[in-house]
C-alpha cells in the first residue's frame, strides 16, 4: 500500500535497504551462528549518518522523528532483527538525554552518539523488576558531590559494548517509586563492571549482559532530571520507543514473508509450484494482509508521536503488541510454507522466527501492553 512518504523519507528508506542488503545480509548467518555483535558495523551506521536520525540538529543530528527511525528499523530488521536491535537501542539510550537532559549533558554526549563514536544503552531491568519496573533495588545514595551507585541490572542490550548508559536507581528506597532517578553512567568508571554475555534464543547479533555497580561514584551533573523523576522518564522513554519495537517486528515479518513467497513460486510438488495450491495461497494472502495491517498501525503510531500528541501510550502499545504478535505468527507460517527447508539453518526463516519472539517480551511484555491499552480505554470513557 502507498504511504505517501516524502522524498527525504524515500531516500532514507532506500539507503537503509541498501545498507541492509549490502552490509548486514552477508554477515547475518555468521553473526547468529557465532553469537557475535558486529560493533564495527554498528559504528559504521554512525559514520553513514543513521545514528543522526534520532539526535536533534543542534547536537550534530538530523532532527528526524519516530517515523524516520521506524523506516530504518523496518529495513534493517527485514534482514536481521539482531543487528537492528543493536542499532535501535542507541535511540532508547539517547532519548532520555534528548528530552530530559541538561544543556551540558546534551553537548557532552549527543554529538558523540550521533557520529557513532559512542554507543548507548538503557538500564532499567533487574532480577525482581521486569514487568514491575517500579520494583528496582539498585540504589544511588547521595554523597558529597554526587551519588554512590550500587546494584545489578540484567538483560541489558548493548551490554559491555556501549560507552554511555542511562541507568535507573533509587536515591531513597523508602520513597518507593518517588525515589527512582535517572543517571548517565560511562564505561570505565571505577566499580562499574559487566557480567557474562547472555546466550540467547534469538537476536544473537546483539550483546546482552548484566551491569554490575559496586559503589560507583556518579557526579551530580550526571543526574538526569530532578530526583524522583526517573520512573516518569523511563515510562516516557518506553512510550516513544515501543513504536520502534513494532517496526522491528514488522521488518522481521516482512523478511520472512518474502522468503516464503519466493520459495513457494520455485518449489515444485505434484508437477507445479506449491504456490498453485490453494492452501498455500491462502496462507500467503493472510500473511501479507496481517503485515499490512501491522504496518498501518505502526506508522500511524509513529505519525501520532511525531505530531506531538501528549498521550501516546495507547497507540504505541497497540503498535508494539499487534506487530510483534503478527511477527511471531508470520514467521511460524513462513516455516510451514517452506516445510522441512524452513526448519533448517540453510534458510533464514528459522532465525527470523527466533528473532521475532523477543519483540513480544522486551520493552514491556504484550500482556503489559494490553493492560496499558485497557487502562486508556477506561480513562477515555470517563472523559
């Protein structure tokens, strides 16, 4: 379907597709097999200006919106969901600084992220704080000139490869959610260590590990926003990023669909391509329709965010959970269309199926997204 992209958006989309086909695709099987994150390739994205998309112009960025970021994420994910995730988490780690950071923080960090010199990450999840993000135990106790950070974050994408981290911790555990505060932490600070790299089912081209904070000193100037505003900052960040997760899921689904459609036109059974079988035609028609429905929802959500709407939780939650559910179904159906070949690593759809699953889980499980949508429905009803 036609989405009436501007000339600038079309150029960006084509550039992202070309990069995905020429630079990511030749590496994806090896990256998955070797459980390897291509750090040099991610930094190359910065040199080619893909990191500048989500950075404001005054800090050496391009000042584009969520729509443009989704266009790039979809194209990268169409080839490799893992590489796309390693790219997009830089936006997740940058947005709190972009919106809530001081001018000094923005000048110090954003230009380096825009150029690809610095990679970014966002650290919220803990062993007892997953869906219940308010239950974090990591502390940042005030001290002379700053804070002392102690605790552990788990499942952090870009793990030890990032250079700058937005970390959520409590400055006063007795205050509960009102004590949670956001901080900028740099790699190499004394007491900041990393756990072992996680061995994952999918998105194996990302580096995921624990962050360990042992009495790390964080200077006062590295606090983002006022004390106690961290939970608000985190939720605002997720409201903006979940549409991007939808775009990742959308790209994975599109890639799997294309592989299975091509296969169906070439695979001969009973003397003709299997596409001639009505059962296969119906599966592919349903896959295409589901993908297009997800695409409409994702880009409608992106346009809503870019329009500056204040309450974007419902649309971003819908985009995230619908597109990710579609991605899991479409990748499974792609394997079914391709039969035994689809189950083999010689074809990329089994990898795409493994990559798709995480989009139902991270940045808020799809069950949490449904709660967000339902709560907004009730709020709207009471207006």
